[in-house]
C-alpha cells in the first residue's frame, strides 16, 4: 500500500514539474538554422553495417515492420512544418537523385555510405542534406497500462554540409523507463500521461528533439 502511495505521489510531483517548466517558455533550437538550400531525404532503415553513415547495428538483418519509414516520413514533415521549416527540397525529389547515384555506380565496387549520400547531395545541388536513419525499432509488449517489455527506438540524423564535405550526427536512443526507474525523466514521464507509449510515440519525441538540436 505504501509503495502504491509513493508511486502516485511521485507521479503527481512529476506533473507539477511539467506544468511549471512549460509556463512562459517557448522552445528554441539549440543552434542557428543552417543557411543555404536544405534538402531532406526520406527515412531509411539500414539492416547492414555498410549502409550506416556512422556507428554499427546491435544486430544486422532485422528490419522494422513494413510501413514504419513511411510513418516516420510523415512525422518528420509535420515536425518541420511545426518548426516553420518550409523551404526545403522534399524527400520525393531527393529520391530521384538516390536512384541516379545508384544507377551511376551499378557494376562498381560497393561504395561507402558517406560517399553515396554526398553524391546524392551533390546531385540534388543543395547546401545541406538531412539524412535520417532508423537503426532500431522494438514495439512495446503490452498496453498503455502495463508492459512486459517497453518500446525502444534508435534514430540517427545526419546533417551533411556539402561544400565543406562534413557532417553532424545527432543520435536519439531511448527505451522507455518507468518513473520509479528514472526520476531524472519525470517531466517526460508526465508528458506521456504516465503511460507506456508506442515506438511511434518514442520516435515522434526523438524527431522533435533532434531537429531542435540541429537548428531545424
């Protein structure tokens, strides 16, 4: 009984922290918005390490469920719009250059992911190319009320500076934890209504967070 009372007390405390943190504050990006022509690629879901721009997969050969990247593309577009990022080359246009680069390199030795995406950026003639890669996707096992295994998501965002031929990596990785497991995330727990959320909700939070981190 005491444990239950403690749980609800902590939940109410986290809700009060959330309301206080939101009063009179507006979210701003961590860095200035990149200046120049921006292009945004659609989400890819690498299943082999050679497809990654950086890092490595915990387990190769395990794609996300069908339709996941399409859903993430819609969330990304909505988030950019909410952040008032309107003037950019859309994923469907970038896809045409993805196909061109693949065609040009057919029959050649396998190119690195960096060389491939830099080639796509030069083909589309942009100053910056945003490349989102979904590297891990695990749906919750259970419901909003309780789970035997929580949702878990890992996403990498790469902002490629075409002229300088360099990139910035911003990684989001989260396995949802209960309030009692991590009091440092009380605000996030409260924002999610004290519920166990889906992998899509985790991804939505990650897209919001990492775009702000990149100035978008």
